[in-house]
């Protein structure tokens, strides 16, 4: 999740005069997690639904409302210009959307410059899906001239100097050689033509979503900026633009709009027109459980930086600022009411809903099996379900068969989901080979088998396995264990000779116990073969059993 | 009799008593052999009883070590036949001088003995060598009939077989020195003599009276059946003695915590549910209103499956409703996510990333009012470190009813955490499938800080409407391993799955269970 760092002084500059101690107390209540703080700065994590709070100006805007310093919809005036951006029809299949805005009279300094860069990167992540969906470019307006052109160009047809470079390069060369070009190449190198933004004089502003030109680079002397947002999702493109523009507008920047001319339509951006939604009094009362009236709701929504209008004794019209991209539904407004009320002030009580609890049969059986094994003196262990073929099959001398395989394993150690518990127990013994013997351990757990008839094409089976190791561990010991285990469950043990490659030939028994037609337990037990024991680096005999419950 | 003496006497083995009795009778120090005879015991029993009595301070065992001399086979030959220099002297006495080169022929001695003999002739000053001729000295003449001290000792040893080196006469001690300087004639053996005497404490005990009764260590089936126990004394044990280690069978500590949580929910009237571990993206994400381009759905964070790569989607009606709600909010009043929802993306199989899909499935099948919980394994694409595992357990609970509200959700959470032994506080949070979302923080006394443990919220209409649920649903969940680490006081999450058996064996059972 995105993390931003700012100073108490920055907040004060943005109009929030608050004691640092009080700030630390309050920040969590607006929906953030304080990662760290010291005497001058605080580092907070915000949830990804609120990209508008990823700048100090955005945080200040929220805090002003929450603290009642400034309530209601923040006002941003936009001056319309006739500057135009022409969009090439060939971009429709590459990166179809672009929005522009101008912000003038920004008080730029080193700190501000750094904050803008970080804000931009955070937005790339949170809204932009690492630039795939949305990418933002911010340019020095004073070195370029309208109209602007958003074009699909031949990758070799033009050269320009990319940001932080001294050489002119073609777009194709940038993708192959420039650090950022290589990093983001996959976003456009599948297309015949690449997107490019130019000005009237064919000066290159940007090769979105890869890199800007060196020409329009921001410096501490920059006062007026042009912002471009390109992307594959028009809604997200405009949201990102609105969030940046309103954040810059908070500290006095003058916002100007441009006309974006598509082949089939013209749009004026940025469009900061607030959204309207209705919230119902009764619904808010019922869901929050708070004793609210319409006036309370107006006050609380005002503290959430929204304007309201009572349209009936039951309904409130809510006017939502354009930077709030998280409000999808009336329930989100109800949430804002509760947040402004402050969670700390909400008293809890238990619901008066009488229900009778039922245990799940599956887990009930698990516990029964555990009880028996613990009573027999076995220590329960737990293993991960992710394992690998080497340990699951090869070490146990078993043939590979159908299994659940992970598409992108975290490591070659965790490539599949277990079908058996035995190798997990052997690994446990391996990890504990220097500990005192005897060691008697068991696991009750889920394994997954393939089953094309099921919705998920798999089925979960319950297994139990146990192993014993000490210098005299033998067939009789494990046979006694299996027999008493099954007897404790009310089953008779029926056994027959079984050739199982994990076990010494002639020292393995297949076991079956049938309770009724639908329920049966089957499995095997015996003395593990010397190769298997050695594969797990063990030095003493090991005996064990594994049973599966099928019903 | 003092209590202490009574205890000591009770703990005495019958052999120990017999040794004490022997000392009482003789009223003087004894050697073990005396006791063997008088008490009819074997020497091993006497020594072991004496050792044990000495460690209790009841007797004193004095050890005297002595060196015992005996002849080696070579020594025996020399003792019988005379030393080589003696043999040479016999001849020399008659011939007075013999050239070195003729000695072998004249005496019939082998070259080795000739060499030794000549050496000792000179050393004992019985002869000297002048220009290759051995000549007898006056001293040699005098010694002709007189055995020397070393020869005397050899003869005595031949007669007596063994001699204690400490009891030798002074003269013979010098002889021993001479013989010692010749290799391999005499064997030296160390022996230890034990002298046993009673101590004051032992005397004291004897005065109290020790009764020797037939005694037994183990009460046997035979004793009980025959009534023999009536005449037997069962000796008391030293209860502080070492004992063999015995290993318990226990439930895994993480399992105990899962059981604790399970019981809390059952006690609060929640019904337990269970769902697939390998799940379709549809149930894991789409049914929970997570847009198909949501970051959490990326390969980076979620385990997708190579085999079987897809799952079947549920009934068409439900799939359509979910599609609509994603695209434009459908009839929920939501804006939706405004994108084209793709069935194929929903079909992909994943290892479930949370147990919330169990809640969604349960809501589809069961009408409110209801309370449900589920505990189960979930998966995230994390590398294994002390902080993270790619799989862990999660618990999830929901309450669905017409009248359930946000304050109820807080109430249930407070009660739940209280039962776990924690104070809880809440702050706003965000999850794609809830509104009035909260993060729960619990207070840790030992860290004097609040830490995040669990999330909650009300299920969004976009989640509920396609499932056909018309009441509000309060939902909450938490990761169990994190709680377990706090309760068990461990810093490395791997300890739970790659456990040290010693840790599992030694962990007190109260851990993980709130004794309150």
C-alpha cells in the first residue's frame, strides 16, 4: 500500500495548524496507518481507495474537514482556454485516451518538486497499475506551445532526448537502451506504432507511458505546468488528472482546461464537475445504528468535504468532489458519515440475533482423530500444503501422478499441492534428526486430488499419517498403533500384503476399514525402506502409516 | 529414633544394611573380603553397597594402593639359570682373561646375552676390558661365590611369586633398582586395598538399630498373589534420583489456538462452514466485487494454477449478475467498476487468498438470519521468511440479519477479542468487498503498543445483491498465525511449520489457551 512522508510544517503551510501529538492520534481515524514518526515528520500508509490523500495537500484537505477547519466541497476555479490537443485515430487500439490540464503559478522548490514526483509515482501504482492503465506526465509549460498532438508514430521516424539523457534517441532505441524504456517496454513494444505527445513545433513532450522528453523537465524555476494523463481507461485517466490538478490547486495554483479533440468527439479536461448521489436517512440510521437526523448528516458529510442539500425529509442530495474516486454507492457516503462521526465515538453493542451453532462435521472428525493420536502419545505437527515433486514423489520412491501444480511457484521447493502427508512428516524428522529419540509424530490434514467431475476440478481429502523413529522401530509397533487407532474409531482392521515402494518389500500392509457403503478408510503401514530413510538424511529406522477418509 | 535416621534406614538397601551389621559385629575396620565371608555376599555387592554407604557418610572407605612385583618369563629364566654376567664370571673366574671375540665360544652364550653380560660385568666392576681382552677384577674374584642383591631379589621372587614393593627390605630395594634398569624382567602391578570403617553418623545409625529383613525393590504380581508381601520390606527410594525422560503426545500449539477460536465462535452461536481450498477466481475475487484488474489479483500476489488451470463457473444467472455488477453496478445503485468483465478471467483457478470466499458461498446457500464462521488455509505468493509464509490460516465470521448494523459489528468484535484476552480498538480501513471497513488493533501489554490484527466491515451491496442476500451482513476476519506468534511469544513464523520437536514437547499446554 502507498506510503507518504510529510512534515508537520508542510501541513501547517497547507492550513492545518495542529499539535503533532494530536495529529498522531487523529491520523488513524481518517483511515491511515502510521508507520513511523519523529519530531518533524510522519510517515503514513493510506489505503489504495484514496489516491487523493497521497499528497500532503490531499491529507491537509481531509484533515481540515475532519477537524472542522474547512467544511464542504472545496472550490477550484477552472479557466477555460481554447488550447487544443489533437488525438490521432490510430491510437484507438494502442493507448486511446488522453487528458490535459494546465496549472499555473506553482510555488516550486526542491521539496515541492520531490513531493510532486513521489505523488506521481504513487498514482502510477495505485490508479495506473504500474503505468499500464494510466501514466502521467508533468511538463514545464513555458518551453512548449499549443496546440498539442497525441500521435501514433513509427518507432524509428523521430528522435528526441529522453529525460535524464544527453543523446537524442528514436522511440525504438529508448525501449531497447534507456533504463525506463527497458523497464516499461512491454507496455507498447507489441504495437507497430508508439504513442507520442508533441507540441505545435514538433517538440516531443513525452513517449507515454514510458518517458518524458528532457525538454520539458521540471526544475525549481518552473512556475507553470502542463499535465498529460494517458491510458487505456478513460474514467481512470480523468480520475488521475483530477486528483493531481486539485492537489496542486489546493495551494493556490490556477487551473486551466484544454480541449481534447478525438476524431469523433471533443472533450474539455480537466472536468472537475462534482458527482451527485442521494443518501437516505433511514438507511444511514439503520446501517450505522446511530441516532442521526438530516442536519447531523449534513454536518458530517460537510466534514467529509461534501456539499449537501435536503431534498425531502427522508433524503439528502450529496455533492461529491471530483477527486473522490472511491464513492461508488450510497453506502460509501454512509461510511463517510461514520468516519466523520469518528469511530472512537461510536458505542458498540451485541446484536440480539439468536442462532444455534453447528459444528462442521469435517473438523469434528479431525479433532476426533487428533484426540486418539495424542492419547497414543503422538505429537501433532503441521506442514505446509505446498511441496515439490522431488520430496513428495522421488524421495518417497513413488511414481509421479496427476496433481495440482502451481503456475508461478515462489521457489522450486513449493511447486505442487500435497497429495500425501508422509513426506511432510519425514521432513519434520529430518529437521529434528539431532533431537532425542524416540520421536512419534502425526498430522491430520487436507490434501488435494484432481477430480474432473468437481466444480474446481479437484477434491479435498482428509488424511492422517504418523511416523515413529527410534533404534528398534518395527512393523509390530506401527501395526499395533494402526489397530488400536481403528478400534478407537469403532472399525475392525483388515489387512493384506501390499507392495508400496516407500516401504521395505514384505513389510508393508494395505489396510481397509469399511463402516458402511459410503464411508471407508483405507491406507497402508509398514517399515520405510532404507533408501527413503537415507533420502531424508535419517539414521534410524522409521515406521509409519497413512490413511485416507473417503466419504 | 530421629526422623532423619528413620528415613535413611528406610532407604538402605539390604546389602548396605548387611555391611553396616558386619562393621557393628567386628567393632573394627574391615577389608571387603571379611564382609564377603561374614555376610555371605559377593565382592561386587559389598563394594557397591560400601560405595553407596560412603556417599551417604555412614562409613569411610580408605584406599591403599600398593605395587606388586612378579617375574616376567625372561626374569624367571634368569632367576633359574643365573644372570648372563654371573655365567660369564664363572668362566672368567677359571680363565682370568678371555679375548672378547672368544667369549661366545667359551661360554656358549648367545650374542645378545654376551653383550648384556659383558656390559653388566663392567658395570658391576667384576671385570674390565683391556685391548679387547676381558679381565677379572678383585671384586669379581670376591663375588664369585656371593649372590648380589639383584640376584637375591630374583630368587626371592622365584620362590614367592609376588612381593609388595613397599614391604621390601632396604637392601632388596636397591636390588629392585638394579633390576628395574634392565628391561622386561619384572612386572609391576598396582593393586588397591580397601579398608572399611564406620563413621560417627554410621555408628549413630547402628545405635538406633537396623533390622535386616528380607527386602524387595519391585512389588510383583507374585508377591501379591502369594501374600509374600506381608514378610517383605519394600525399600524406600531416593526420590531425588535421576529419571528417564518421557515424551508427551500433544496437540500442535497453532492447532490449539485454532481450536480456541473455534470454540469462541461456537459459543457465540456461529455455525461452522468449510469451502474449497483451490477455488475459482470467480468465488475468490469476482463474487467479492474485486475488479479483474485489481492489484491483489496479479500473478505477483496470487497463486494461479497450471493444472487444473480453470474451474467451472456456477449457474449462469449468478455469473451474469456478478458480471453486471462489475460493469455498471446493475440494480444495486452502484456505479460498478465500468469495464468489460471477462468470464475467462473468472474461470481461472487459484489457491484461495482468503476465507471470504467461504462466506460468499455460504450466503448463496443459506438464508439469513445467520451467523457463520470458517477457519482454513489460505495462500499468498510470499517468499518464506521469518515474517511470511506462502500459506497460513485465516478465520472469517459473518452475521446476516435484517437488524444487524455497524455498532453490532463493533460489539461482536469487542466480544471476540475480549474472549481472546485482548482489548481492541478500531480505525477506518478499506477492502473492496466491504463498506464501513475497519482495521482492528489490539493492545499488547509487553510491547506497550497497539498492533493490527484483523479487518472487518459490512459486505457491499455489490457483493450481496448477486448472491440474493437482502439483509445487511457484518463480516470480519483475521490471520491466525499472527495471533499465534503473539500468544506463543515467537518471533519467527516458520517455527509453526518447521518446528523444533523439543519446543513442541516442552511448551506448556496453557499456552494458546486463555486461562482467564
